[in-house]
C-alpha cells in the first residue's frame, strides 16, 4: 500500500475531489519527519550531497569515457579527495587513486537522481581507495578511510548553504577482505560502519540511506560469506538497500567492472535508493494526522476557502507528537491544491486504510520542488484529517511479514489472506480455472488441468528468481511454480517421481529424486539470460544445488509467473498441492543468496505455524 499526499500550486490537485484553495502565496514552509526519517525537505539552491566510499570498484578502473554517455552536467559537482573544493564533476571523479580515462558509477547515479529531481543540484563526495578493507583497519572507526570520509563529507556540506543535505551513502567494498571474515564477522564490521557514520557525520541521521553493492561471483575477490553479509544488510539495518552485480560484465581482469557495467551500477544504485528509503522498520504509531494551514487559518477538507497567505505550513502528528516546521522556500503561486491518493486512486471519505509506506511530494507550477520520500511503516491503519473531515484510503496488502528486500512480490497464504494479496504492494494473484482452498498458514490447489494462481510479474523477463514453499501429498505429476508452456517460459515441476526444472531452450534438469512428500520444502529457480542458472532445494544441512544448464537465451514467456500450472495445460500434469509462500524477484541470485532467503523463510514461516524442512 502506498499513501501519497501531493500539494500542488496553480491548479494542481484538490482535496477529495473538492475545489482547490485559492490564495496568494510567496512563502512555503514545510518540513515533515517521523521517527527521525525525513519525508521531504524544502527545495533550495543548495546541494544534495552523496558520499561515495569503498574500494576500486567504487572508483572504476575501466573506460573509455564516452563523450555522450559520460558527459558532465552543469548541475552535478564534486568535492574531491585531493581538490578540497566544489568543482564541476566529470569522470574520473577525484577519489584517492583514480585512473585516467575511466568511469565509476557516481555520475550515472547523479544523472538518474536529477531526472526525478530536476530542480536540485548534486554534490558528489568521492572517498574510495583501491585495495582497502576492514581487516587493514582502513574502514574501521578511527581508520584513515572512515575518518577521511567524515572530514570530506562534512566539508562538502559546509560548502553549501543551510539547505544542503546528505541524501545517500553509496558503498562498494569487500574484495580486499576476501577470506578474512565469516558472514557474521563481516556483517558486524559493515553494520558498525553504517551506524558509526550515521552518528559521527554532522549532517547524517539514523535514517540516512546506505546502499551496498555485491561482489560479483565472477570476481577473483569474491567471497561467499562476505557476499551473503552484504546482501542481508537490508534485513539487519533500517534504511539500507542491496544491489545485485553477478550479471554485470568485467573489464577483462576478472576483478573490476567494465565501463558499461559501471553505468548500469549507477542506475541500480539509484533504483535501490527508493528501497532504502522505505526500509524503515516498524513505525511506532497508531494514528497519523495531517493539518494544513495558511496564515494561521486551517484549510477545510471539503470546502474551498479564499485566503491571503504568505506562508503555507504542513504538520504531521504521530501518537499526539507534532513534528517541527522549518526553512521556508520561496515560490510564486495563486492557487493551492491538495490531493491525497493511494494506489493511484483519489481517496474517498471514511474508507479503511492498511498501509506500509507513506509518500509525500510538493509541486509548484507542475514542477516538483520538494522531492518524494517514503517511510517504512508497520502500522495497521493511517487516519488523515483536515479540520473535521477524515480522509483515508482502501486497498489492503497481504499479511504483515518481513518481506524479502528487492522482491517484486512476496505472498504468504492461508485464512488470513483469502484475496491472495502480496505483502509489499497488495498485488493480487489471480486464480486460473479454480479458486484454492485456504487453511491456517497455507492454501491448497485442487487436482485439475491448467490450475494455479497467476501474478502480474514475469512475462518477457530474461532475468529472474522465483521461490516457493510447497508440500506435496504424493509423487504424482504436477507443476509447482513458474510459467512454463509448450514453447516458452520456465517452471519447476514433478515428473516420474523426480522434481525437475525446465527453462525453455535450456537443458531439463533432474533436481531431486525421489520427491519428498508430506513435508514443507523450499524451492527456487534463478536465471540470468544465458549466463547463469541455479536450481535450488533448501535444506538446513545440505541444500540441493544445480548450477548447470544456462547454455542458451531463455525463450521468453508471454504469461506471468504463478504457482501451479498457469500455461502448460497438459492432462498428464494435474495433481494439486499445498503452498505456504511465493516470492518473485527480477534479479538473479546465486546459491549463497538463495540459502540466505531459505534461512529467513524458515524463520518467517515458523511464526506462521509452518515448519520448513
């Protein structure tokens, strides 16, 4: 569920389909925070600061620089490691040890950011250094890199005026610590760095987004324990996100990303920023109130009012605690409009709301002047009020669980989810042929030809990971999950008392023989074009893992992923079974990542009364 509050100027928006408020305004005063999470901050002429840290793959070691793709932008600046002043940014950025005619991810990230925030200016702070890690203390509290990053970013913030904000920390590191740490040990080091910087940097907060990229599994610096620790960061630390890299190309040395891969990394890190912003854990709140005033007059939710106003103020109250209002931004406006939406639909009066995120944006003259943020929330409901009118929105999500970071959809099943809604955005699975039977903690698909539940994700995907927790009452032939058809797609299925995996134009793989019955089993398929494939059956001591068979491009399916049979329609594969969980990603996962997902699934479903073997 996504609840949005938009404030528009010059006819943009209205409350509850009512008339807009008319006013003459020259000042806008809005600053909203909840649990130290900044939802949005005023537009200004200052910088949005981005700290770049880690080792050589953050710097970039390959080129060449493309005069079009890598061109500088007059809104993107850097505060260099050696330059110690604000200058126009261009590749290679001024890290500690950059190489001529090479590119990193920083410039692409900044350009992606500006595409959504065109009125802002970016100040990159490059602080990475090759061949550095935690084991040599460089990135530990008190180390050269740890302290140097603080010094640089604080100087960069000071170089702007009062509205300059630290908006993100981008991190790519781990190769140098290869072989030195267990997963838990590296996780402890990384978590200490995140919490330390959020505490020690003057300008950071406990919710400053932190984005970490994986070590590619083709790298000579790859370490499965460190990779797993990095990927699990969003599950340990609020306001963090993970970036997958296994499918990206190297520059020829099996260690550093190519120039094209660095540009893709910049795009992925920016996409991950949205995930970090909503990864806020549980909001300690029962009610949310939003009050809008102009010159001390409270705006009505349903009746247009004439106002002569110099300042507009918005306050947000959580559990009777009202947030601070600060730093007005100047604008020229004649009309103020307010629109509150959920799932792209305008709110109606007195409808139920179940929400996990809150998004706020402000626009003036059709241009966004205050960027949108989202707040992680575990609240059962929000109540939004203006004067005596209550505005709220319907459309629920699935049961409240710890969803997998980066998943497109994450479903758990049972009597508490009879509409088959996922727990991230409320996306519903659609019955194919028959509606399943719901029981406590799971559902049952009936024995029937072409019978399943279909998602809205997966058609035409060439890179994906799909996971399911399944219980089979017998060894009969059946489809388990996927979108396999006679000529395209891919699924895991049972045939001749063997669990098999078939991805069209690939080899059919016998994954497990014989079929385990009457027990809950975690299964997954992960595929990336013709470069990688993992078929996975979870087990606490010795998971079944196949990594062969990625020998061709996928024959893309025209239908979306689902559980059961959503496309094949074969009378020889009709047996039903039970399902407790279903997860879809649009990224590939290696076996270590799948094991981490399996471990979390075991814990997650145990709380729902399901024991996964």
